[in-house]
């Protein structure tokens, strides 16, 4: 049996625990344990800011598209139609033509909400996530195959629909969902990189891809605050859940649970440390949200300054016996870096598409700099999310070039791409290269 994604589990740099518990008040004969005045004030401020406090509110923030506009049922058909899921298999592309047809049909829909009930807490499964990456790889292989056959139009459509597949997760307020979205988009952009290296696209195709990436960029720039607020919502209910719900959670998590069974949980939440624990958790997320609300690269600078203090908060929680915060507070700076990587790649791809439009527009050679593309092909040279300066550009040959960001080490490594298995913060750049 293949493992199912659940809200309980997330991947940040490796698989880490996500607090995914349902938002409901205690039921049964026991009196409700209310947060202290400080925590209550913080919860009210969160509500006033329009951010979710309960998972009912979180679930409501994942909107249901109008009838007939939801792409999710079509994507579900495509996922079921996958005959081979190993992208390295020779039969992966030829045996998945029906799945491809359904993916292209689904991509024509402008909105998507997968059938996820966030009220279910740890019982809410996300089976679509395991399929999305395989489908992104399938569309990427199709783009390469079509470009190799000289079918630039079909290659461009496969890339476009790969971008739309990744964007199908746009509204899903779960961290692992957004990490899958980022990974899927990287696959689509890699296929675009390969397609451009094989075949030139038309002005219309290049313009459509540029527009799609600009729209994707706008949604990515607002991703972090929304996802961190959802993370906090999960954490809030962990403190407010009933003993009965905790007993179910404990059975699900086993030794990963910060407290034993429902009896120990009930004892802890009526003890002196509980409210201090709750307040520390709320403060921790408030600080991360403040960091994430700044634009790039300011948010990365703030994260670098806040990360040591965040680690100190976790250490303090352990020292003071704050059982929930000590085990459950996640490190979120790596999530910010992954988002910056994706944003850098998006912007580099947009600039590369502008270079291609420059060439298609009748120029016999590559531009000497990206500035030559403004304002006809770019409103401005895209900024590097890692230092705020214009993205770098370098010719590789008379027809080949690379557009790149400094990447996590914030050093100019000459457009050196990160090899498979290379450290993300090593001497590499985030690159989009067209090699001819």
C-alpha cells in the first residue's frame, strides 16, 4: 500500500511534523480549559487581522470554485489514469497518453479545489499530492518529446499545462501542498529550459508563457504569510483540542506525540506551564509572520536575524518544560529559502522568454544585457530575490545564454547551476540556461 499524504506530516528540509488537528471545542463532561488573558488577546488580534484561529475558518479559506469551474475532478481522473508512475521507466510517457489528455483538459479550467476537508485534522488525507509530481514529470517529458520532434507549439502547451498543474495547489493552505507546488513548478520550468534549447517558440507562445509566469509570481509573493498563518492555526487548536480528540491524535502519532495519552494531556493543560507554553507558541508564529510579510530580499534578511532567536525560543521551551512548543515548533527559514529559489527561477525564466522574444523579433544576435529588453519585452529587469539587484545575465555561446540569481549563498558564482545532490547553499546559482 502506498503512503498517503496527511496534514499531520510535512516536508521542509526532510519529513517533519505538521500540526494538523481539527478545530472544535471540548465535548463531554469536562469543563473547558480557556486560555489566559494574554493568549486570549493574541487570539482576538489574529481574528481582527482576518487570519484563521480554528480549522473551520482555515477550511473556509480554501474556496470552492463555481459549479463546472473546478479542475480537481478532471485532475483526479488523470491521477487515476496513470498507468506507470516511475518517470525513469521507458514506458512512462507512451503508456500514459490518456492521463496526458486529461491533464490538458483539466488545465483549461481556471480554478481548483481538491476534495480536502481541513476540519478533519490529522485524519484529512492529501492523496493528490503524491500524484501531482508524477504528472508534472509526465508533462515535462511530453514537452521534451514534442520539442525533439520539432513541434514547438505542442511543447509550449505541455509547459503551460505543467505550470497550470502546479498552480492547481495555489489556494490549498497547507505547507506540504505549497512545497509540492514549488517542486512541480521547478519541473515545468526545467522542461521549458530544455524545450527552448531545442526549438525556438513563436512570439505568441513566448508571450503567453511570460504572462503565465507573471501571474504565478504574484501568487508566490503572497504565499508565505498565508501558509505560516495556517501553520499557526493548526498549532492553536493543538492547545485547545479536547482530551477525546487528543486521545485519537496520540494513537495516530504514537511516540511522536508531545504528551502521552488523554489523561496526561488533561493534566498538563490544567497545569502552570500550559498557558506559558501557549503564549510562547503564539509569539513564535507572530514573529515568523512578521518576518514573512516583508518582500524579498528583506524577509530573508529578517529571517537570518530572527532564526537564532527562534532557535533560542525552542531551546527555552525545552528548558522550561513546555512540552508542546518544545517538540512542535517548526523551523521555517528553509521554507522561505525554497520559496525564494522558486521565485528566482520564475523571474529568470521570464527574462529568458524576453530574450527569446528579442531574437524572434528580428535581432540577429543576443542582447548584450537584459536592459536592452526594457520596456518592449520586460517592464523592468527582474530583481534577484536574494539581493534585490537585477538578475545576472551571461552569454554562453553566440546563441546560448544563462539568466541567474545568486542563490542561497548570495555570491555570484558565474551562473554555475547546482548539480544533482549539490548542497542548496553551496557555490551555485539559481539558473535558467538556454544552451544552443
